[in-house]
């Protein structure tokens, strides 16, 4: 199973890291140190609490490389990077997957590639009765 399992772990960490960057940037944080991310992921997400930090570090390196390549983040001095523009949180109308997309990425679901995406969570229209 070797390669396939690693691929699943990379996709999963990509989602959680995008979620982390989205939430942090909404709180005004734009700059991140790559070497600090594995411990931030372990502290923030129950999913990674019992995982090996060295394993997470390897996955973070791969995912950060992918995010650079996809123009979601920009490299800064040394070990740090910043989110490029604003991350958008969108939900697919087809498969209901929530994608976090950078401004430079096309608006397509990261799971099924559908272009039918809506803001998540949907803005509720208040009843005026």
C-alpha cells in the first residue's frame, strides 16, 4: 500500500493545513514558520495528537512545496512563508466537500473538480416576520 497511503496522508494534511492557514489569517496572522507547523498541527487538530512529529514534518514539507507551486503561499526569509492574498472557504454543491482555495487557484472542488462552489457556511437570510 506504501505510495497510495502516503498520497492519502498528503491530501489529508493539505486540507488541515489549508484550514489552519485560513483560520489563522482570519485572525490577522499572515506569516508562518514552516518548522513550527508540525507542532501547531498537533496542538490544533485532534487528528494529529498521537502522530509522530517527524512524520508530520515530512508531510508538511511536501504540502508546503505544493502550496508554493500552486501560488497559495509565498516564500519569505529562511524558513517562513506568507499566505498570498486571501484564502476562500467554499463548499461544493455536488459532493459537499469544503475546499480552501487561494486567490490564484481556479474555483474548483479539491475533491471532485466541480466548479459549482458556494460560500461556506452559507450566509443566512434573516426572516423579517
